[in-house]
């Protein structure tokens, strides 16, 4: 694609990067075949190719974003299926992230939009605040039909029926391996996940220590910054990321780290991109070190000797989170691991399509998100599985709200199959999960 940025514009590193990306696009349209919003809406401007044209026009002309451009950029899930499909290697993620930051800086949204985005940015990345918000939403949930804005209704519906007790395993500390130490790893405990489902981190710690890993929860680490990053709020997202970089580098330069393990794939995609996010910052070298050391939990487990298990007699429908299969290009590891410990694994039709969660997307674009959820649940249930597995808390919440089938994180099943307790999600109907055991 030909571009006409001036030398002055190209002196901006963000514009320079976007120019590189725009020039790599050859207008082929392959991306439209795998774009979820184009599949649902059928509008060229709701495809990656259409959005690229909008972004190009907005950035080249250095113009104030108009309502039309903002609408179509906001409708993008950032599922990155287009990047998997693109034969030219167009790095759409960096382009749309730049467009969002540009819009956030140069466009004044309607009051309700500004208010909702501010609330989400001030609550979701903070587990304590998020837990209180979930409690409030749970109390107010019966009134959701009275909400004048469908986004407010979606926020109330997000609240789970049971709010997990706080797990002290998420506090900064170190967990000793159950056998001679093979690796020392830092576990990213995240933010929203700590409020929505504490079983995932607990299962991860049990499994890794069982396999000979010392697991460290680093002092000062927290939200990866993804939620605010994809809202275009760069100052907030970079501040969160910087805290993580400093916390993990301190561990690297202390007793050392073999890996930074992440069990929420949306966070993993962002942490692996810290090197790019901070490329022009004083933290550039440290950010690159962190990105190089970051691993999805399934990547680390493929390096460890996960024991082969007997047939469990259970069929697991595996949902491939977009941030894992497209953002990190990890497609087979979770399925390989589940099969290794004795589960039968099946995949739904159109497994490349997003479930509609996408960070805050299901809250800000509830109608499109709902259509994608219904499609995903239908294809999963068509496989007649006993349960569903996924590697991302957002997908778990999204899909779980549309099906009666149990949905668990892949690591919960791997932990259970190798000697851990039965996951609470598989408890008898109507029985609430018990308090999370403290492992130390």
C-alpha cells in the first residue's frame, strides 16, 4: 500500500511503525475471510482491510477522528485472526493499537462512553476494586432489565453467581518445588483473574511445584496493562507494564528466572510485546528481557516431563483463545498436554473465530459480542463434550455464561489429572466451591 506521510510525521516512532505496517498491506482481502466482525456484520469497514484504510486516512491527514472511524475501530476485537491469515505479514496489532491511542488523544467521546471507559479502567485492573464491583453487580443483577444502556446491563450480567474468596497464594512469596529444583519461574498472577477465579493460579502453582519448579510471585508485579492498552490509554497501560518489568527484572538479577509464566493468554500476548511497547523508553533493554523470558503456561509445560495418564473417560472440547492461537501463535500445546494426561480432545467448527470476550469488548459491544458467543457455544456443544477447556479467563467467563457445560482452564485439568484436587467447577450441581487451600 502506498503511503504519503511527511518526513516530519515519520519522525514520530509510532507513525514510522504504522507506515511500515501500512506499506506491507497489498489489499488482498484474505483477512476478511477470518474476521469475526466482518462475518457478523458484512461491512467492509468492519474488516481489517477496511479499518486499515480508515486508519491510513486518519493518520496521514493528521485529522481529528470522526464518529464513523471511531465506530469501526471500536468494533475491532483485536482477535488478530487477520494476522494469522495475512500472507504479507501485516502486523495489524501494532497498527490498531496506535490507532486507538491516537483516537484516545484526539477524539472526545460522548459523555456515557467516557464515563464507562473511565470506570472500567479504574476497576478491572485492580483486584480489590473489581471484587467489590462484582459484589455490587451481583446485588444489582435483578435490576439489569431496567438499565437504559445495554452496556450497563452487560456489566451487571458479568457478575458470577459465586465470588471466590481471596487466595493468599497470590501474595508475593516463593513456593518450593516438591522435588529437586529444575527451574525457577515467576508466575504472573494478573488482576481480573484474581477476582474472577482463584483456582487457576492455585492449580498452576500446584502443578509446577509438583514438576520441580520453584514458583515466585514477585513483589510489585500486577496488571499487565492489556485492558487499558487496548482502550488506547497508553499512560495507564505503560505504568502498569513498567511495574511488572521492574519487579521481574529484580528477580532475574537476584536469584534468577528461567521463565515468566503467564496463564491468561491475553496478558501473555501483551507481556511478549513489552519489548515493542518500550522500544523508545529508558526501560527498553529490561522490557526486551522480560518479553524474551515470557511464556504461556502451556509452553513451559511442554518443556517439563508431564506424566502420561490413563484414559480419563472424559471428552474435552478445547476452545482456542484468540490471544493464544493468533496473538502468540500457540496452537497445539494445550491439546497435546490434555491428550497426554488422558483426556479425549475435540475442537469446534470455525475454531479460529473469536468467542466475543476480547478484554472489555463484551462490555462495550454487547450486541456483537453476544452474537459471537452464541455461535461459539453452539459449535462447542455440537461436539457433545463432557466439559470445555480454555486458556484465558475472559473466554471462560464469556462461554460459561452461555452454556451449562463446565468450563475450566487447561491447567486446572492438567493439575487434577496429575494428582491435584478435583476442580471446583466439576463439583455437583448446586454445590459451591470450597475455600481455596493455602499452599504455603
